[in-house]
């Protein structure tokens, strides 16, 4: 049953324990060989969030992206559908992930990080498409030590489901389970870590005419369906145009049917809610207003441990392979064991 529905804005309307969700689509021009655009982007009086523009620098000056900025009290789950992200954080970690990889980062008691979008291709457009989901921590875990881990695309299940007409839906399982397939676990302090919280993050793509059924779960859960790309989609018995959302009950099956002539793409977020207040203000998510005030005070005084780099915009060579270098010095690559040293990571 549909509880609420409406049109999607840049920041999606969410339900507890999810705080915000952003869908970035930027058709960046070719790079100059140093990850920078070949043309200068003019800044409007309203900043760099003109969603009608082909691409946005956001807060980057030399390279598109989000230079060093703080977070506390929640997690970011960043799923890159296409394009490249270079990660850096105040603990000294760095990395590059791209084209289907997911980064799961727990800000916990506070950290700074940067997410830059290097333009690696010099002979064609550099398209970037990603989701960033903000997931609250509960009060017990809000002030844990920061952490992040990579869910490399090679390890994320993509499940093909055929309906009664022989048409198919493809489900990318970032969190949760589909047909017994599960992704790598999130960070250890995540609300998603406890299986009793029934948290799912799925990307669902239905071919024209295909149906897909989200199974019945628990009436205590919050289930959100975001139709972000396509022409027409039935959610239950209501027809939606693209850029629409629906909050639906989770104790019944939710039936999706693509009524368009092209693929329909849907983001599913669902979980048991955190049974506590969730207060979000700027880059901080806490349980009380006093804790929000304290977060701002702590950041002003400590910068959450500082920023051990000479610039707030850090990006790697265009030829750098995907990797994650953690604060303890260990380096990880897709399908390879973690090692303490590797000359390919810079």
C-alpha cells in the first residue's frame, strides 16, 4: 500500500534511518590530461547546484567534486554507477573507486573527507553518475571511531530475476539480500550490520514490460521506492512518471511494473527505523539539538583531528588504478589481498 508519494528533488525525501539521498548526474567534458576540465565553468549567483546544467563543479575549483568537509554521527554510502571518485580523509586514507564500486564510510565521532571527480578521459565526455545515501547511526554508535571500507563491484551481487512473462529485472544488491545473494558486510558499527534491522539498498532495473516484486517483510519497517530514470512505472496500482517516489508498507509485497518503452531504474531503501530522534543539521546528524551545537563547537576547535594534506582537493594521476589505502598504511585492490606496500598507489 502506498503511504505517500511525490516528485523527486535533488535531495530525495527519506524515511528513518535514512537521512538524505542525492543522485548526481554530470556530463563532464573531456579532461586536460591532469584530471581538470578543458573549459572553465562559470559560477552562478546561486552557487553551483543548477540542476539544469550539463555539469557542475560543486565546490571544486580545479577539479569537480567536494573538497575537504566534516561529518559526524552518520554514514555515507556512495554508489558510483559511472565515472570515478577519488577519496581522501583526515585520518590519512586515500583511494579511487569507479564504475560500479561502492564506498561505505562511517563518520562516527567526526572526520573530514574529500570526494573529487577526476576527469580521466581526454578524448571524450567524462560522465559521472552516483548515489550518496546518508544513513543515521543510533545513539550508541554515533561517536564511534571513523572507518570506511570498499565494496568493489566484483564483489557486489547483480541478480537477474525473470517474471511470469519471461521478462527480466536486474537487481544490484548493495545491502540486504536477493535470492540468497548478499554483498560484503558494511562497516562494523553500521545500523545495517545487525541483520535484525533488515536494511536493504537495491538498484533495480526493469526491461520494458517487466515486473518485479519486492517481497513482503515486516510492518515495522520503512520502505522507500525511488523511480529515478525511465518513462512510466506502476508501483502497486498507481502509475508514476520518472523522478517520482513512493513510501509503501513493507508487510505486503510491492509490485513494480515498467510501462515504458525503455528501461525503468529504481532505488529501493528499506530498514527498521532507529527508535530515537534523528536530528540533521548541515554535515552533522545527532540525537539532540545540544549534540548538534556541540558538533559545531568541536569542529571549530579541533577540526576533528585536522587535515594532514597541503590542499583540500586531492586527486590522483589519470592512470591510477582503483585502490584503497587505509590509515594503517595497508593498501587494497579489487580481487587482491591487502598489502602494506605497493608502488601503484600514490
